[in-house]
C-alpha cells in the first residue's frame, strides 16, 4: 500500500513539474544563446537575430514589431549583451518569459527583449494580443 502511494506521489510531482512549463535553461544553453546573439550583432545580421525568435502563434503585426526592434538593436550596435533572470514580464507572449536579453548601448542607455525556452532552447519571445 505504501509503495503504491509513494509511486502515485512521485508521478504527481513529475506531472506538475512538467505541466509548470518553463524549466531553467542550462548554463550550456545560456552560453550557446549568448554566443549566437553576439555573433549576429558582430555581423550586423538582423535576419540571423530574427531566427532566434519563437514565431509560434505570432501574427503579422507582432512579427513586424519584433523585426523592427531587432533591426534597431543591430543598427545601434550594443557594446555589451547579457542574459538576466526576468520572471515578472508584464505582457502576454507566445512562450513563458524567464529571462531578458539586455543590450547595453552606453553606460546610461540599454534595452531588453524577453526570452523564454522552447524544447530546451532559449528563444526571444514574441508578443501576443490579449483576447
């Protein structure tokens, strides 16, 4: 009886962890993502940066907005790029936001884009309309 309850409890915990969605990205994944972002910025390749966006369920308006933002980032040539925890992103996105990709343009000016995880890979999140 006790073994049956224990097995049930373990199964419930596993299901709840899986259903919770966002697991913390591995350090290797964070390193890979930052490296890819930095390479695209050095090459001034907005199209390559756009490939790091999760476009699932993103409408044309969202795509245009995100692509414009990424082109602006490339043009402004950030001096430093970092990945930070961000668990309180206030807007609806197509993947759960757990990080922010911060772009420092100068000591006093920076910007950020929301980042989440899909299938074990970090990706830039796209906004979703509230319906």
